[in-house]
C-alpha cells in the first residue's frame, strides 16, 4: 500500500475538499483519501498495482482543481521555507489586487447610489439626465473588479462543467447572471428607459469584492494558525560554522545542506544550534523553550546532547553532529504538528457529509425559489434578486473551516507547550477518556536511581568522608546504583580522588575495592557481606523496612565492619502528585502499572495519590492490562516511556510517550510530551476539551447561519411581510460568517492549559 501527500490548489470551501475526496475514493485501488481544507493537503493510500499517482492527478484535475505531489524524500525544512516565501509574495500581489477592487467598488457604489442619497455627481453620468451614461459608467467600473476576481468565476464554471459544483460555482452563477442581465438591460435603455431601474452591476461587483475580502481575512487568520510551525522553521539557521581543526580553532561558514553526521561545528554565543549533536568541548546555557516548552535555559557540558534549533544563550562550544535533515528532533516535531493539522478528527465528518451534498441542494433551492416567485407574477428583476441571494448567502465556507481551523490552532497551542499531538482523531479522543494508566519507572518516577538516605553506623566517620570513599570506589563501575552514589558525591562537590589499588564488581552482589592505604571497602547486599564474613544480621530489619518503602539499601563496610547503610531509590518527579490530583479532579480514573512488587508499588502510589495499582506486571503483559480496561467499555489513555511500553501505547485509545523515552515508545504514541512533565497529560486533556468545544461552537454557528440565511434569501420571510435580502448583503454575511468561525478558533491561542 502506497501512502502519499499532495497539495491541492483551487479549493475554497468544504464542498471543494469533499469533491476531491469523493472523486479520488472512486478510483479502483484507493483505500482512503482525506483532504484538509485548511492545509490544502490530500493524504491518500492506494494499491499501486491497481492505480498510480498520474491517474490520481488526472482525476483531481478533471474535477477542476490543481494538484502537486509532495516529495517524501526531499521535503526538507529548507524547501518548506522557500514555499512559505513564495506564499508571502503571492499574498502581497493578492493584497494589492484587493485594494484596487475595494477602491473601484466604493466608486461604483457612489455612482449607483448617489441619486438616492442626494450626493453630488457629474451631470453627464447622472441617472436622471443621462441614464445610459450612468449605466455605462457602472459597467466600466465593474469590469476591472470582475477581471480581478475572475479566478472565482473560472473555477466555479470549470467545476460545473465537470459536474462537481462548489462554493465558487455559486459565486460564478450569481455574478455572471447579474452581470449579463445588467449588460442586456444597459443596451435596452434607449428603447425602454424603465429598465434603468433593474441594473445589478453593483451587486455583481460587491459579491466579488466581499468574497475577496472574506477570503483574504480568512487566509490571514489561517496563516496565524500556522505560527507554531513557522516559529519552528525559523529556528534552523541557513548556515553553520564547520571546524577543520579544533586545536587551531579554524572553521568556515558553510550551507546547512552540506553538513554531515560526525562533522564538528563551532557554535557561538547568541546563535542557534544548527542541528542535533553533542558537546565535545566547552559548555553553554541552552534555551530550548520553543522546542520543549521548558522556560529556563538548560546548562550543557561535554557529552550532553543538543537539540537543533535551540539557542545558545551563553558560552561558546564545539559540537559533533549526530543527526541531520529529517532525522533531527526539530524536523520530527514539525512533521508531528503538520500531520496532526492535516488529519481530520471524526467530528469533521459531519461537516464533510453535509458539504458534499450542500452545493447541489443550494442550487436547487435557488432555482425552485426563483421559479415560484416568477409564477406568482414577480418581475424578472425580483426573481433574479432571489436567485442570486440564495446562491451567495448559502456558500458553505464557514462549515468547511469549522473543524480544521480549530484543530490547527489547538495542535499549534500544544506544540508551543511542548505537547505534540499526531492526529486530529487523538485530539478528539483525549477529552472522552475515562481511564489514564501510568507506567511507573521513568514516567511517575525519574527513572534514574538517586541516593535517598545515608545512615551512619560508625560515628568515627563523617558523611563527607564516607561519600568520598564510596564515590571513589563506585567510579570504577557503570552500574546504575554506583552512578547514584557518584552523583551524590558530585552534588556535594566532594572530589573522589583517593588512590585505588584494586577493585572488582560482583554481578548481583556489589563491589569490593582496596585503597592504596590498605583499607578494604565493600558496598553491596547481604550476599556480598556474607562472602567476606561481615555480620549484618543486626541491620536486616532496617534494610527490610527500607525495601518495603521502595528503596534498595546497600551495606557499606570498611575493613569488614559495617559503617553505614546507603539507600537508593527511583525518586518521584516533582509534579507527578499535582498532575495526578488534577486528573482525578477532572473525573478520570488513574491507574499505576509496574513490574515492581506490590509493596514497592503501593509505596509509590500512596505518595502520588493513586488508588488503583497493577503490580508485578511483565513487559509482555502490559498491553493486556490496557485491554482489560477497554473491555469494561472505557476509553483508555496510556502514558509510558520505555521500549516495553510501546505495545501498551499502541493498544490504548490514546498513547502518551514521555519525550525523553525511547524512539520505539515515541513512534507508537499518539501524543509526545517533550518536557517529560506529567502535568502535560492534564494540559493535553484540557486542550482536547477546549478544542472540541470550540469546534462544536463553530459547527453550530455555521449550521445556524445557513439555516437562517437561506429562508431569508429565498424570500420566505418576505412572503409573510418581513425583510427581503439582496446579493450584496448575502455576500457580506457569507464572508462575515467565515471570518467569525476562524476568529473563534483563533481564541484558542490565548487559552490557559493549567
């Protein structure tokens, strides 16, 4: 099965995206086709033995739209920058054309309505004295406006020819009908002076102008929704300083696309880190806020990893490149956000289904309304007014923008907080969740052992002296428990510089070392102590109690005498308790999943406020635990970080991967939390809730607007003594509804997630 992406050109409403989906899905071999109106992208899956990309492109072109294939191999950040620049150039040209259209429309309205408002005008084009000149002047002012807005007419007529009517078809029919009717009436003025009162040049021109203004404001608002991606794109510098000799500090500025893995780069203070890598010389404070959402700069030293696009706020350093191009963290983040914005949430299917049949129904309503009013004896000008008003006021732009715009803003807001949501479906599912399951190690806890207590049993030693000896010995081992002791020594700024004569690690037991001064140091469990005849029975109850509290407690002896007990544990993350409390308050059932024994699990759970525990769970059984809750009819969110969490993340309805977790876990997740902060689980839940609420608001107003607008335009209200709409009011109201929906979606950008 082939999966491809295309840019679709010429779409302007939900009916357009529905048409492209419909015609492509009809092709034999196409498994799925999804078109996003906001991003103008089509994602399609097909069997290449039955259909090929050229057939797909032909089908879209025949439907009246342009299509360009996105090259999955060369879709680099640099290319996307160029595309954005081209888009901005086009936008400037559009803005200039719109200015001319507005100026001409104002002049046209002045000419056509000056006699009604008793405004001064030239006698030679006055309606009362020179009606023919008055009509010709309106024609002269209208023609440039039609030329400026010709794309709506051309696209609309093309879609009609291919039997795929869309929003532009409604505009094309109403504008051409009004213009041609007025043109015919103009040349009949000399013979039939009364027809001067039935000209619709102003209506035809104002329809196009209002549509153009609405589309411009709509596009402008849509560009704002992409600000998260643009900010990320702009983080990548176009050049880097490639080092040729690190000792002599010689380097040259080169283009980023020439950088390869293992190259050495020099990064100056104040500049962006060019790509992913690690520091090999120097140190710095790195601002990663736009990527991870972490507000404070992070101190980096030799061997620390760097994220491309982060900002070097202080210090110069040399780095070795570890990833380039699409493999970098920044490129993956951008891909995640784009994918989420390009994929639809299930709620969008409501709008899609309606939009697919909406335009043909509107055309039918317009024709039927016109015929009924004609039968009742109304003049042709009245009938034309009804026909055109229905076509214009019913354009389903707002309907098509309701869902994708809100999803785009929502996922952009998430990205700004370091929350990467992969799909619109995941965004919608999250707020429906009833159960959230947390893996313990690395998720609720730090996933890294730390010394929690040093109990001194021999008063002749100070804690500092004991740490110095233990740290020196443990530096010879790479075991996590050894690293915890070394870290504690470093945190206390104690130098582990004692001379060691000999050291040996015993797997599953501990470490033995002999110092140059002859002392024998033993650090480990009771099995190690028993080998060297050190009696630890008097301390066994203390060790047992400590283990029940979730600690791993080691005996520390000097010359076969126990001098201290060192307890090491995987400590709880600072915001775990607060995050779990917020989730419980929101009504979710919180579960902790761990392979640890029941005693350790209960200890951790009690500290963070979790009531339900699944302990002694093997890695292969984690997915079955998720499935158990799903069989109870509950929607489950799973939060994990390791390779062994990947199956359960995939099994869950929505999988959350901690950003510092394994690539396998991240690839299997629907949401990636870049900051590894559990509060972001709650923030994502709230983001989902406010985004879906915003979508429902947008859909309500879009449906409500059309439900009210069409009867008014068709003259139903007028028939009972009410008001009568006209094409100009219809086009203004239609544009206003689209801007309203987009503006409502943009409100999400200012929402607080805490």
